[in-house]
């Protein structure tokens, strides 16, 4: 059994938007979440981006559609079918305090520091390696 998940890679110049998660699994992460029942991956992507950033997606491109094993979430599922998108967004950035300690744009060097310190959420360590950011 598996969960379906979406993720958004959001860039401004050469910086990537990351949150520092309050919820399990902890760490620095891109914008992501589960696809709800009766929701398409694109609907979930729009909803998660709006909830976690207050942004509206104006353009998106699918980067990866992949089943990832060993990706445990707070509900205990270890297998997720991921849809990872590159997203261009508009709007005023806002923090979702319930889920996020902080939100902001980070350079590759900052992301690499988080990685070396073991502070990236494991799935985002996986994605940042695939995207050759770390």
C-alpha cells in the first residue's frame, strides 16, 4: 500500500524555497504534501502550495513521477508515489505556523550546509540529490 504525494520546487533567481518543518518528519524541506482522496496530483499541488506558502502557481512542469520506498510519513506509510514539479508562482509569501518553524529562499550552499548537518528532511535529501543541488 502507498500514499500519493506532490512536491514543488520553487525558485527565485538561484535560490530555492524551503520550510523548516514543525511536523514529522522534521527538517528543511521543499513544499509538499499528500494527495487527498478524490483529488488529482495537480489539484493537490495547487492546494499544498497555497496552504504552505500563500502562493498561486502560474506555471508548472513535471520533473519526476516516481515510486519512492523507505519514505516514511507521519501516518506510518513507507511507500509514496511522488509527483515532483518545478513551479513558477506569484503572491505574497506567508508562513503556515502550524506546520512551519520558518520559510525562505536558500542558496545551494545553504542547502548543502543543511545536508551536511543532517538537517534536510530525508525525502528532500533524495530529491536534491536527483536534482544535483547537493
